[in-house]
C-alpha cells in the first residue's frame, strides 16, 4: 500500500513538471541531424493522432554498416527528451556507435502495457480523458517506433536492446518478456514492476543488467532484489548494480558512470 501511495504522489509531481516543459515539435519532423537529440513524430494510426519520439543517431553513423539500437523507455510523468538527456546516454551512444530511440508510450503514464491493456491501473492515476485502451496504445507505440527505426536506418537486428527507468524499467521487463525475440539484452533501472519474477522463466537465456538505489523510496530495493534473486536461481546471465545511498532520481539521471556500465554490458551481447 505504501508503494502505491508513493506512486500517486510521484505521478502528480512529475505530471506537473512535464506539463510545464516546453511544447514538443508538431507532426512535421525535422531532418535527422547526426550527433544531436532530435524530436520526431509519426502518424499513430491506432491512436488517431501524431505521436512524438526522441532519436539520437551517433555522429559516426554509416548507413552501409548495420548499427546496434537501444530502445529507451522514460519513467512516469517524464517524456522521451528527458530520458534521452540523462547524463551519459548520448556519450555512450557515440562511444559504442548505438542509435538510441525513446518512444513516448502514448503519454507520460501509459505504463507500456505493463499494467494491462486498458486504463484501470492498480498503481498511479490516469487522466480522466485517457483512452480506454491506454495500455494497449502505450505498448503499441513502443513497437511502432522500433519498426520506424528499423525502416529508417540500417539496424543490426541481432543487437537491439531495451532499457528504461522506473515505469520504463518495469516496461523493459514486461516488454522484454512479451517480445523476447526482439531483444539481445535488457537494462532495467529502478524498475517499477508489479508482476511476478517468475515471468523470468520465459527469458532465462536473456542477459539483463539491473540498477537500483538502496535508499529508493519509490521503488523499494526489496522489490528489485526479488527479481535479481530469481535471476540467480535461474542462473541467468545478469549483473546487479545496487547503489549505496542511491535514490530514485539523481542516482539514475545524473550518473554517467552507471550509464556507461549499462551500455558496456549491453554491448557485449547479440542474439544468436
């Protein structure tokens, strides 16, 4: 109950922050500029409106060379440009030659389908005018943006990774299980996930790196430890970074050394 209460407060605070942020680009997407975060949009037919996403293509991108891709999921009340701007993300994309794409997930609190295909979420409130199929649209948006990246760039399908923070960390575990054939490895950070760790049975060959602050008051460390214990039990290829005195925010958003460790881990793996 305490966890749900915390997320209600978290949702209200971050939605206020997101609404105060500068307006996103309209449906006319700018040209891709390598080496810079850009906001683009596409016609989200299932939602009946344009949908924004953030994209980073490394300056050294070569269309003739198959390039790894990271799909990066934002947290509750956040948005694609914010998660793309976490300290270290673009630097690591340049270092490893990764394209990074951050879907919106329909809105700031769609949960990427992890709380169901509707909008009756057990954790966090949704806007009264949210569509009845909010969860399904949030999930579908991630898949749409993945396919757009594959269409627009020369993506190495054996090196596609799913990574996220908080709600996005939970989304990376949920979508990692549901669409396991898409991903070479997962990188959940402070994952807000409310399903059973037993789901890992379905992806026990999937490499995973997990990050968690031990003083996180929004996603308690005990919850994440249960998932890591299951990874241990299944003898999965995994790494767990538990950050002493780590919280839910700056520990993740302003920690380029940790982001480097996540990218270094992901870069080691590709699908057979």
